[in-house]
């Protein structure tokens, strides 16, 4: 096991939706890079969240779980209050939790539209505001997860696609405003990634085959493919990357 870099050993990372998929893989990638203290946010599956904490110990890291719906302002603020009370600071904020109505625009209700925006883009806005106040004078890192649906049409993805587009725009504004404080803000767009969330699409099996066949690198994305890039954006090597959306999709988006 690699020795944790000294400058990362005391860092605190908060990952929303950290109990599975890209969030879980990101926790492990950050632990491998030397981050040692974690808050793993989850909504439904406590057992999965506890598994992440147990697994982090294999990397010499540790952490706590926090159950809460990031689409609910009360829970979102309670989560940051918890971080402040438990650790007194925050160095890394990963806005990863995502959900939304999978319907075409003409089928969307006002309630499901607002709920999708709250979980995705509002959670980043309020989360970044709270996270920035907890970050030390030396700076910190904020990374948001987005997707190809922010730029291209995906059937049934209207609300989520708009919410992700808002995340990418918000990333640029936050990046400029927080850069003088040494806080980097970036986003990662993972394309089509084989996670539990993808299984909610009615054409899941077909989607896997079509994506793999048209991806230049010949396969569908894995959570680890995205997580390593997220971890890099939280490292000193990424200190000059500001307000960017990094596309990590094996070349899928390069083809018409």
C-alpha cells in the first residue's frame, strides 16, 4: 500500500451519492491518492454506504456516513452542518448524487421538473456555497458530475439533460468566483457509464450494445474510468484547471 502524501493525509472529502457507482469509485480513487477522511452521503442504502467506509480502511482511510436527500434543502444544509461539527473543515466536495424523471418534455410535470433540478443543479449551488465556507485558506476542490445529455438529445432525458447543462454553466461561474481563494471548480462528463442508474432506462441492454459498438475504444464506460479523473481534479497536478467540463467517454462523443 502506498504511503499517503503528507499534503493529503489530513484532507476531508464529502461525496454525495457516495454509496455506489461513480461516487463509490471516486471515494476509493481519492483514498488511493492519499485522502484519509471521508463523509459518504447516501439516500436509501445504508448497507452500501457502510461497505464503502469499511473498504476505505483497506487504503488506510476512514470516514462516516450521512443519510440525506440532497434535493431537500433542510437535509442538504444539515449535511454541511454535520461536516463542520465533525471535522471543522472541508477540502474536497464531490457533487455526484443524481436523479430525475426519465420522460420526454411533453410528459413532464412541473413537480418532477423542479425535483430534477433540485437534486442535480441546486444541490451543486447550495453545496458549493456551504463547502467554500468550510475550505481552508490554502484552497480546496469542487467537482460536479454531468453527462452527455447536457449537450445532445437523449430520448426521455429532457429534465436531467437540462439540469446537467445547468451544472456545467454553474461550474464556470463558481470557478471564476472561487479561483481567487484557491478553490478549483470543475465538472466531469462521463458519457454512458454502466452503473445502477443506467438500468432505469427501459432499453438498458440495447443501450449497452449500441454504446460499446460506437465507442472508438470498444467498450462502455466503467465507474472507475470516471473516478480516476475526478480524483485527479482534486490533486495538486490539476491546480491550473479552472471551470472546465472534462469529457471522459472513450471517444463516444467524437462521432456524429
